[in-house]
């Protein structure tokens, strides 16, 4: 093509560029009036969440509340009350008051981690009679809560049990634990235990200190008021769209800040005074960090299934099938097992289609038994056989003695050592298998690994080289302070400008003066 026919792309006319910039400025200014306050709340509550998380019942706390497993009574034959072909995701044997009970988890939920509460409400059978356990009364709930509190070291006694649908600290799982009882204690810590009436399980535990900081931290940070969180779909959409708007607000601010940074003479300087100057400078310093935090918060909601993972399917693939016949066999086997002292539960830990039982002690130690009742420490060959039986080859299998980039705890500790298997599939899936029980604890395919970096990496600045404290605190606190300053100055200026416009409407004949900005756009 002749050079004369080649038309060079011309930049848009100056008035078009100015019009686009004015539109961005207008959107940034007025969107920031309300959304800036929301982002400021996210920042301030983030300071709290650096040190205090949402109140939750940990596996260790739940074990402390359990009575030692007493199998001295003859146990039932379940062949008449539990069909052998019933498919189960898991089961465990533990005490309910002075009676051993068998908790059955039907297929449909994920299998449990040894010592942790099952995710779905299990069926409950009396292990002595083999019959379903009736829903507990309020008086029975108080007795159970008192016993659990005494074993957990909670001073004081239980007060009257209150039947609730949900409150701020049970809003996540209240529906599947109905009827749900709230049992306050008259101790100095203001302890409250929550007990599921259908199963007798302790499902939540809070103190006055945790609730106070929860209101200042997790509740505003996650937009977690009970009224909104009780509507999961609505809550999800609110968080997603507010986060999207926050991304636009921040990106618009970065564009404006860079455009206004250069004066006509070509020198770089800030053309503002007062709060506008602070807002501009903090935006230039912390704008990209703000954008990364808001965007990673958005992705933590997995909007529109962008980071859908199928890694959870590996729990069932690795364990194999579990049936009512296995539960009946375990109950018949249990009295003859050489259980460790202070065992509080005995639960299924199948691997490769074979039944194993894990005895869990009060302090979390695990003793594994095979289907014949013999001690069966986990072997490397069992793991490799279970994985290859599923149709997948192994790239790497080894015993991990230190946390890695995917198996670690942001706060607290994780159980070690643990078996790590890296698979030769398209996703390079990583499996982390408990060295005591053989139960899969975590699994990461490619989307799950991406989620880890977007959420824990960018949102929490959770990288191995800065994870150690106090280095992490020394880096995160100034960064969060800079973002807070950016949001605070932007919100204040927006609100002040809104107030000025309202006063001008009331007094249209009078000229208003302000030194807030030398030459506002």
C-alpha cells in the first residue's frame, strides 16, 4: 500500500479528552461521597482484623468440651436400625452426657477433618440402644453446656437456655442446627455457648471480648450485619457490586491523580492545597495498593464462578465409599480397641476404599486402627495406592515438616508433619494428607491456588518472606494507614462539597468562597 494512502491514527481532539476527564472526575467525586465511607470502614476494621478474627469454635475448643469416650456399656447392633447400603460421608462416636452416641453424616457434605465439627447436620443414634436420639429439651441443653464449660475451664454456671433462630455470631450456620439454643454464663468473661438441640453439639462459643472486637472488626469488614447476612444471595451481590464500584472509584482516582500531577511547564508537582493535597499524595502513594485490596476482596467472593475449584472432590475420591455397614462394623469393633488415654472421639478415616478408624484424644493426638482393630500407622504406600487407584499418577510425594505456600496458617499453627502429594494431572493438584489419620485436609487445583494468591497473597499481604511477625505488622500497619488516609480525605471532601452545594441552593444570590481547592475541576 502506498505510503500516501496510509492514514496515521490521530489522537482524539483535546476537547474530547477534556470531556472524558471531566466525566471521570465527576463520577469519582460523587461516587466517593458514600462509597469512600464504606472503604474507610473496611480500612479501620482491617486494623482490628489484623489481631482479632470473627469468633468461631475451633476444633481444639470443641475437643476440650467433650467427655472422655466411655465404651463400658454393651453397644447396639445397628443392623436393624441402619441399612447396610446407606451411603455415608462420615461418622464418629463420642459422648452425649453419660451416653455414647453415633453421629452419622449423610452423603452430600464434605467429609470431616479429625477433631473438627462436621459441616452438615448429622443423624444421631444412641450407641447403646441403636435408636435415634430425641431432640433435647432446654433443661438438657443447659446441663450439656454446663458440663462442656466445666471441662473447657469456663468459670461460672449456665443461665437459662434461650431458643433462637440466629444471632450475629451464628448467622452462618444457624439454619442447619435448628433448634438452636443460646446459653449465657455468669462468668467474668461473659461466655456464651450455642448448642444444637437436635444433635447436642456445641456449635459456637464466644466471650464478651470477642463479641466487642467482632463488632469493630469482622462485622463491618465483611458487611456482616445479621439482617443482611441471613440473605446469602443478597449479601453476596451487595459485597460483589460494592467491591466493583470500589475498584472503579480507585482506578478513576489513580487516573485523575496522574493526569493532574504534571503541569504545563512539564515539571512534576501537586497542584492542590489542604486536604486535596493530602488526598492527592496519599492516592499517588497508596492508590495501587488500594486497588489491589479492593480487587482481591472482590475475587474472594468468587464472582460469577471465576475461580471455581473442583479440588473438594478429592476428599471422596481419596477416601472411597463409606456405608451403613461400615458404621455398624465400627460400633461392634469399638469396645475392643486399645484406645489412647483421654480419647474423646472415634471417627471414620477411610482411605482407598478401606475402613480405618481414628481415635482422637483431648489434646488432638490421633491413633489409627484398621478394620480388624489393629493399630495401623499411616504408610506412604497406602497414600500412593489410594491416589493411583483413582486414575491419577503422582509427580511428588513426601512428608512435609514445615509449612509451604499452600499449607500454612495465617494465624495460629497447622498440624505437622503432613503428607504432600503433587499430582501429574492437568491442574498439578496438591493434596495435603494428615499423617496421623490419612484424611485429606486440604486440596489445591489451579483455580484454588489462584484463589490463595488473590485472597491471602494480595488481600492479606500473606507472602512467605513477610509472614513472620513483627515484620508483617511493621509493613501492613503503615500501608493500611496510608489507604485509610486516602479514603478519609476523599470522603470528607466529598461530604463537604455536598454540603456547600446544598447551601448554594438555599442562598443562590450569595457567592460562596472556599479554600478547599485552588482550582477544582
